[in-house]
């Protein structure tokens, strides 16, 4: 839309090249604020801007979202002696190898790959991020006062930016309350250990399929050493159920896509 680009350019120049002003202008537009959900009424004269097209996050967005959702930034800073930028660069390099998309090629439909899925399902970074390392999101959630329903809601807000539906809340409450044995080696820093079935059950509870594999190539994992800090009080069947639920939310398409 050349006319629109020209108006934005003129406005940018008039604001003395104020980047914040430019971003604010774009974010305030109706098109930018469109939802990915279908509109109640469609405009036949405006087929291109009826709704926002779902788009998978790029590698940098995905890494930032994982760090934000799991609140692993303080731990990463400690593991890297404060050099968080270098750690993030190494992690982003690992994700970029699998998730980077050629923007010049217009892809009509999202086509995920097996290596991409395995990195999220089995990779050491994701699996270690959902363990209750002190100061991270799961540890804070497990120690917060309140019911299981309130803790489940807190994890939904962290990952999906919404509260669970009544059906989801009932399903996950039953899942974390179900009696289960503690799985040995459940929080191994290099992958899943013996927790394949637990991960499969969590994935099924979230409406999908899959499991946390035992033989995955974990790749670069700056959080590996931090698992030694996990409070033994968290190493219970219920604590592991929360890990499985958190892992399933991070592996959901709702988290991986920009809406």
C-alpha cells in the first residue's frame, strides 16, 4: 500500500524521526489491533484486512517469550555471570537454525518440521525451564498461597495471556490432583529421563499428542546446572504434574503463534 507507506514516512519525518511516535501510530491503527478470530461480519470490499493472520513466532520472539513466561532471566544471568546477552545469543542461534523463515518466500500455510517439534518437546532449554528452580515462574507459582485452580490460572496467564476455560480448568485440576508416583530423574537437565508417559498424559490433557522423549539432543542448555537448586519439597508427584502441565502449555500452538 504505497499511499499508506508515504503517509507514514511523512509523519515520521514530521515527528523529527521519533521512533516511539512511529510505533505508537502503528499500534493505534485498527488493522494492527485486529484479532486472529473470525469477525462477526465480513466486509466483502475488504478481504485482505478482515482479521489478523496467524503467524508462528520467529526464533528471537520465541526465545524472549520462553524467558518471559518461565521467568528464567534471573537464573540465566546467574549462570552466565551477568552476561545475559551472550547466553541469549547462543540460545537464539540454536533456535534460529530450526525456526528461521525466509521472509521473502510467502508461505501460504504453516508447515512445522520434526526438528522444530523435537526442540520444543525434548530440548533441554524448554524442559529445564519448566522445573521449579528457585526464582522461576513454576517455583513461585507452587509456593504462592491459594488453590490449585488459582495456580493453574496463574500459569495460563503467564503462557497464553488468558484465563483457562471452565473445561480446561476442570481438566487440569483433575490432572494435578490425580494420585501418581514420583518419577525418578524427572527433572534431568539434558532431557526427559523416564518421564515419557507423564509428558504424554499432559499433552493429551491439553488436546494434543506427544511426549517428552528420553533420547533427545538437548543442545546448549545454560540452565542445566541450576537444577541442583530445586527444593526437594517440590519433587513430588503433584509437583511433577505441574511441570508436565506447564510444559504442555509452552508446547501448545496457542503459545507458539502470534495472535
